[in-house]
């Protein structure tokens, strides 16, 4: 499978995971069933030889809502933007509306009902080549897969930029985890070994000021590094950056190799990881990717 940038998810936590990505070719059509929310979505893709493929229907299978179809003139026209809203429907947080935009400036939608918390993502010269999400009777959550084209040796090739956004970043293995939302982060604990981050654990602060220690996310290998301790009332995270790539001796398996945390006051990076940073500049184009996320924190 070719490399791509994963953006999202936006939406709720219900439903089952699904994904659809075009490895050779592009998305040439979509079918969206919608009403008070997005009931289902189906994709159609084509390659340079004219071979067409259809995805399965992601979401519910009802036929009482409105059905709209999108047709794109690929490769001249392709998706570059997705936006929408997230809100409660029937006591579940789901995708309530979706809108798409192409490189030609054509907008499709909104489909559904525009209400709730908005989200949006637009590529900078890139191509949306797939989607992923969660669904049951409705589309609970959605995200996108993106490739960035660039010219090299007079041939159009796909290569990734430094991924920016809320993530997730890394390989495709493992289990998802989510600690939820807390007012503050007190400490970050990383377990590092063999140039790989084996696990991470976070000490949060609850609304009533009590410490809440997360489970250890990851494997049992690695050695604990010096914990990153933040001054809760004065210091907060504003950015996270890092590098992920193949793990030696594991074939094509990819994992996080290092992380750097930035606060409003300081930059935190383990000295052992610093040596990897210097080496990584030699392997980035072939072996892995830098990742970066910046967040504007309200005052």
C-alpha cells in the first residue's frame, strides 16, 4: 500500500471502524444518503486504465432519506477539501452535515443538516484519495486520506509533506486509545528503547484538581525517560512534533520514533532522542515522516 496522510476523525465514538482508500487512481464519484444527518456514503473510483470499482456502503441501509450523487472528472478534477458539522442526533454524537470541494473550486453540499460543531480540512496542493470513519445506522465519524503530488524527474509522483493537523500519526497497527479531555496535563512519561517509543503514560489533572494517571499506552519494552513535568497553572502544551518510520527487524511495521513537546515556556526532548534526530535527516525521504501539530490556545 502506498503512503498517505491520515487526517481526522471528526465525530462521535459510536459505530464500527471502516476505511476506503484508492491506491492507484482517484475518486470519481460518491453517493450520499442524508436527512437529519448522514445516513450512509458510498465511493466510486477509477484508475488510469479505466477500471472502475465501488466501495461497499458505509453506514445504514435505509432508503427513506434523500440520496445525492457526486461525479468528478478525474484526473482533471479531484477532491481537495472536506468540511461538516458534528452534533447530537437521537442521543448519539454523529456527523450531521458534510460538504466537499474540488481543485476546480466546485462545492458539493452541504448534505444533511448544518448544525453543531463545525470541522474542516483542506489540502495545500494535495489530493483526497480516501476516507475512514465509524458508522452504524448513521455515519458517526469521518476522516480523510491525503496524498501530496510533486514533480520529480519530469514525472508526477506522490510524496508526503510534513503532516500537520490533529492526527493520528504513525503506522496502521495497534489499538486505538483515547484518555478523554482533562483541564490540564501535569506530567508526560515516555518509554524509549532501540530508537522507538514503546509506550506513553500521562498524568492529568481533573476538574477538582486531583491527579489522574492514564493507563500505559503501548508495549512493555523500553526504558522510562525522565518525566516531563509542567507547571499546571502557568505552563501548557501548544505543539507536538516528531518522527515515525519503520522499526528495524520488523519488516514494514511503522511506529513513532521520537516526540518533541512544546509548551508556552519550553521545548522538551530526551537527550537520547536528540541523537536520533540528527540521524533522521539522512533517512527522512525514504524511511519515515516528520509530523507536527500546532494548536492555538485561548487565553
